[in-house]
């Protein structure tokens, strides 16, 4: 039987090669070490070895190095492999980066950005520089420098998973205000200006691996600044930086899979090669939506995500009634499920459909999806 096409928003599809390799590394007879690794751990499973063993250390160091070489994290930044998801970062950022009497500035592009804003408000003055509310169908223009010149930092969400909007490029801020970016749903998907980020973070469960490991990278000079509020030890970036993310037991399994995914990315052309494929995949679906009189893309041109493509079945210019749209959407999703496409139901805030076509989603899956969409429209 054909494997279903997995269009889930996250945890999400991973490359088949990674599943195969990781399965062997979990197995009773492990394959963790290269043939010349003399340690006993190298012949055990990743699930049972110490995070302080030489075998794990090699995997951990490789994962960190690949974050620099494959994802493009600048060498001026410390890579941290943490837990608690991107949601914990919403709180860690203000706790660690707020400067006394300097507001934290945010661009509000929907639910995840709002959650980050809410955490910041717990710690002091928080300014929303720009917003895409209420529809969140675009990303706003980057606000002028004088609106954030006095900020502790400016925070953006590079890709808005729910609405399918994405910054075309990560902007370079004026002056020396640090830029903080939630990269959870498009990290590693193309060249996008990661060098402009002072502090970046991403839950791994979309482009990088399984849930339970969170990548953060922090410019060294920011690590040296003491927080201006009391911060619990586990929530200080400096704790994890000083201990190379081994202050406590990390998610060893998640870090192994992250390493495997990053090696897969490296072997598939890195962010440049993968970015070109992602561009073609997204374009094929947006072209289908734009040519259709049934489907209607949610995101506006210029802000359209290459990772999460969202649409409703509202007809061109919203010509269908709500009831008609709802019936058609139900039929579409049921038929898609039958045809082997899973995870296509849109987030309840947007409705309709969402195709999450992360790095590992194959191009032939997009060809099949487009053919299915065209056939559904023809017979609807
Ligand atoms: N930010 C974005 C852009 C997301 O898509 C998500 C999860 N879908 C989160 C943050 C929250 O991540 P986590 O569940 O890892 O806390």
C-alpha cells in the first residue's frame, strides 16, 4: 500500500531515509558509532546511553556543527538544544533580553506572535509595532527604525503556520537593536536572511526532527548581558550556553534525529537546493489556487508561505455562501483522505484547508495533490 501523503502542520513529515536510519539507531543492536568507534555505547541503542558518553557527545557536537554549516547559524552565535518547545522561548526571550526601562517590541502576525506578546507583557512594557489583524492574511511592512530605536529587542515570527503567511526575507534592523525571530515553521527551508537574527528559536517538529527538542541560537554578546529580573536557572540562556546544552539531561533521541535530518539536508543541497524545490512545490499549489474558481488562497501574494499553503473553498471572490463552502469543504476533505492525503484540514481560525509542505514533503506528492484538487473541482 502507498504511504499516505502527510501534510500535517506538525509534528510533521520527515525524510524516509531518516526514519530508516533512526530505526536502526533505536534498535537493540545499535548502529550509533562509526565502525571504528571502540566504545561499548556505540553498539547500544540511542534510548539507553548516557548523555555524557563519548558516543552521544559525538552526535551532539555534529548536530550543533550542522546548525552552523547547514542552517547558516552564524559562528558568532551559540547553538543551544533545549526543551519546552517554542512556547517556552516566548517567556525566556523577555526574561533574558529585556533591558531595564526599554520596551520589548513585537510584530503581531497571528496566534503564535500573540502568545509571545502575552508572555512579554508579564515582564513589562510591550509595544506592538505592526499587526496583520484581523485576517492575518499578510505580513505587515517592517516598521520604521524610529518606532523601535529605544527597544530592548524586536520580535518577529518568520512564518505563520496557521495562516500560511511568511516574511519574504528576515529584515535587517537599523542600529544595534537585537532582532529575535520565532523560526519554528520555516527554519532551513530556504535562504532567508538568518544572518540578521540576534536570537532565533524553533521547535524541531516541522523541518528539523521530532517534537521535544528546541533549537535556540543566541549571539554571544547577548549571553554576556545579565538579566534585569530574577530568572530561574533552567530558563537562563547563559546556563545552557556555559554547559553546552548539557546542564541537565537533554532530549538525546531528539538530538540524534535532528543530526540525521541535518545530514539529510546537507546531502540534498542544503538550504539552497532544498529552497529551490520548496519554491517549485509551493508555486504549483498557488498556481492551482489562483487559476481556480472554487478554491481561494487565504494569504495575499507577496506574503505567501512556502511551508503552509492555506485556502478555503469559498469560490472566486467569496462567491459561495457559508453553507455551500462548508459542505464543499467537508466533501473535499473526505475525498482527500480517501485519496491518501492526510492532515489537510485547516486550522479552525482560518477554516478550509492547509497543505503543510515542509522540506521532507516530496515533489511528487505536490503533483498528486494538484491533480486531485483539479479533479475535485472538475467534478464538484
Ligand atoms: N511558533 C510557531 C510559528 C508555531 O507554528 C508553533 C507550533 N505550531 C509554536 C510557536 C509553538 O511551538 P511549541 O508547540 O513547540 O511550543
